C-alpha cells in the first residue's frame, strides 16, 4: 500500500499539466500553508515573522523540470538575489540548494561553476549554503561538487541521509563540515539503503549522537517527537552545548512543536521553500514519505496538547479534491 501511495504522488508531481495548473490555482487551494511565498518579498516577510519567534530559516528556491542551461542560470541568479537580500535586511537565514536545479543533470562542470558563484557571493556576507542531497543516483556527483567547493570555501555543507548504509562513513569524512542529518525520503534499493523505519530511526539516532559529541555544527532535521525527546535527554546527560546544534523542520509542519522547541531555548531552523513552482515540491513531500500526510492532518486538526482545534482546516482533503477536479477538466 505504501508503494502505491508513493507511486501515486510521484506521478502527480511529474505531471506537467497539473504543475502548470497549480501555478495558477495554488494559492487559492491552501499552498501558502506549506510554501513561504511566491517571490523574494513574500519569503522575506515569512523569514522575519519566524525570526521574531526566535526561529532561524533556510530558504529553498523551488524549481522542477530543469533541463536547460538557461533555466539553471535563472535559478542561480534568483538564489544570489536572495543572498543579497538576506545580507541587506540582516535576517537570520541561510540558503539551501539542489544541484539538479543548478545544472547537475545537464553538465557537472556547469553546475560547479554555478555553485562557485553562489557560494562566493554568500562567503562575502558570511552566509552559509547547504547542498541538499537528492536520490542515490545523484549522490556521487553531489559529493564531488561539494569536495571541489570545500577546497576554496568554508561556508558550504550538505546533508547526510541516515537510511544509506554508507551514511556514517561519509559523515566521518566530513567531521569538520556543517551538516544536516535527515532520515532520507526517496525510495531506494535495499542494496544501498535500510528499508524499515526501525533501522532508519536507529541509524539516525546513532549518527546524531555521534555528531553531537563532535565540534562541527549540526542540523537535526526530523518531525519525530520521540527522536527529538531522546536527543534532548542525551544532550542534557552529556552536557552538550546547545549552540553546537539546531533542530530543523519543514515550513508548515508541526508549527506548535517548532515554536515550543525555540521557546525551550534550543536553536531552531525552519526550512522555507518559496516560488510559484510549489506543486512538485509538495507532491514530492507526500510521495517521498507518505507519513507526512499524517503530520499535515495532525497539525491542522490538533494542538500540541493533542486537543482537537475548534476550527480545523483540512488542506490535504481540499488538495486531493482539486487534483481530481483538474483531471476531470483535462479530460473534457
């Protein structure tokens, strides 16, 4: 059943008709719950609002179906514009990028040059650039690009996905580099990745605890309150400096918990996607990890004390109804 659900949302994310339609109708359907804005001005307002709650941010310029150099160049320029605005407005924010948006599938050297320009501008302003890892097929070239950048810059890091068997080995190679630890959301072969939630969670905790004992800054990205609570206990027992790590979640997911962790004195960072090309991002979040549907419904229906909200908004149901409507329109 899980595979069928994943395949369903992957098919939707790759449907160009629905992507195009969503750009037109998206913000009437509740996309603002999960996307921090359609342009730089709107995302900066979202960043400032979260900063006022003692929450830092990482911004991702959304983009799908990047197959032409001109598209990658436009994405690079937009990211640099965001970097400039972060510096100008002095907000607590850094940048997350995906190399496939910047030309990795077109030409690796072209992608590297785009990244050199982005990281170089950010370096002038002491702004961190995080390279998001994607599926296993893009893993090796992503690490090659990162390695080249680390020869000249210190303001760049990447993501370690705990479901990969090689995650600990790769993490150790980057022991002095800022990293984000995630569980991993893509469907990967059992030849390269753990398949069960128990194994993935176990390795996530192992990696997180090992990094917390080190010196390099670490982002711990999870919506799982059980893992968060275990790591909070570990930090207290080991006397780990809270300034050496942060918890991280996606914009629009478990917002009560995000604010609660920040209020407890933990560094917290929210991952903010922005742009009108939001549809593929959202469908991919559901496809990569269908449990996110439960998180959405929980966030909309219940408070942090698990009490039913008085006026719940079921965005997921509305979105699926809209998808069915768009398919019906297309067939007419």
